[in-house]
C-alpha cells in the first residue's frame, strides 16, 4: 500500500469519459439497436406513447399483442438508446426526440426513412468488404434483374420500389424546405428536374413558386409514381418526361435544370457529361442547380455523407459519393457554366451549387 495515498479518496478516481471510446461502444452495438428502434416503430410504440404518455408495461403489452418477455427485451433495448424513458413508477414515456421524430406518421416521417434503410440499405452493408475490395456494387446481386444499378432493378419489385421511394421522399422532405425557399427559384419559369423521382421536389417548388412549372425526367417506372403525386397537388404545372439520363436527350424549352440527390450516384466523368447535357438545353443566362450531400472539404466529417457514399458503392451504383462542393464546382465549370458558387448551411450536410450559362 502506498502510505502517501490519500485515504479519503475513493479507490476508483473520477475520470472524464473518452468521447471516442463512448462512440465506439455505441457504434458496435448500433446495428442491433437500430433494428430494435425500427421494430418499435412497426409496433407503433412511439405513436401509442404520444397518445398515452405514462403507459404501463401491461398497457403496452395489450396494445402490441406480443409476448410479455419479447416486449420486455425490446423496451430494454430502446430505452438504452435514450429514445424511450422508463420512470421510477415503471411507466414509459417518449423522449423529446422520439416525440418529434418517431411518433408522427406524415409523409416526412422517420418511420418511412428507417423502413427503407432496414429493408434495402443495411442488408447490403454485410457485403461491404467484398464490394469495396472489388470496386463493384456486388450487393446488387440480391435484387432481381441484370441492370447495373439498384434504381433500375427495383422496377422488377414494385412493392420494394414503393418502400424505397417513400423512404427517399421522406428524407428529401427533411432538407427540402431550405431548397424550396432559395430565392433563385423565384425567377425560374420552366424547370427540368433531372432524376426527379416521384416528383416530391417539383411539387413543392411549384407549390411555393406559382410562376414555376417543372418537367420531371426519370425512368418510366418512377415517372408513374410522379404522375400520381403531381396530379393531385399542382395539376399540369408538373409534367413528366420518362427517359434514360445518359441515352435520351433532355427536354428543351427550359430555363433551369435541377439535379437534386442524383449526381452523387455517378463518377466525375459522368457528372460532367450530365452537366454538359444540361448546358446544351439551356439558353444564355439559364442556370443549373446541384443539390445534395456535401462531405466536408477535408473529407473527414459527415455521418450522413459517409453512409450515403458507402450505400452507393456497395449497392446502388458501384461508384459515386457525397462529393465535396469544390468537385461539383469544378465539373460545372468544365461543362461550360460560369459564376459558379455553392450555398452552404443546409440541413443534413447539404449544399446547393449554382452555375449560369454565359
């Protein structure tokens, strides 16, 4: 025993936790906990507690209809994430974040986002070593068809394609308000929304800017989804033009082209090609808008950007990433655009790069 030791001090000294170590311990348990949260969503636990705060275990068991032991295990898992709270009296409550993010069931609900990640994204990540090692999206083999991208193969599975686009649309809505409010769109008359998916972005832009009309250019199976969405929202101000981004010409007669959450799918050479196609259909003074994830300039920060980049390379397209803004700016200049700049500070690591045709 060290005689100089202060006997009044506890044997275990108080030490500040290492935040990286804390993150590590959460990370290695996160796959199981993620699926527990999605299961709680599927069982409507968060929505039930929003309507019945302070529900007892027995009330939750009666509501979910699952075996008591199974519910006990699930509630323990979700409580460890902090999304659920179990009070001293044994009642359960949503944490503030769960009340805001997980209880609602609107079109931008995390329920839809996480369902897509569970069904499509995360099963593919088990093939990450193989896919990155081969430089090819080998996880695509789990989906029917022989097309080279997930987006094309999903047309063989309409039910899963619907899950995918609900997930994509919901997450798009999380960052869409900032894009829609950008003053640059106030002077756009006819927008070409390239890779516009189910039309979510075009509908919101047309709703916000009454003088704007939009043409959604995407593959035929996706355009059918856009037709249903746009018709009930803004009528004929959002039109559809099915086609292949690289094979078919872009529609003419537009004064702006938007690439929202689409260019990150491709290589730099392909992105330059698509930007050149946009340049060719624009008049002098026409603008290109590039909206999506931007990894930090030093490529060391951005959880959402990292997840997207891995998903693209392992499953979706076998290439691309959440590029830094400087890359998009350089490709836009190569395609012939001038006055190129990037607006930053958008939600979920997004940026908006804008270029003008001289």
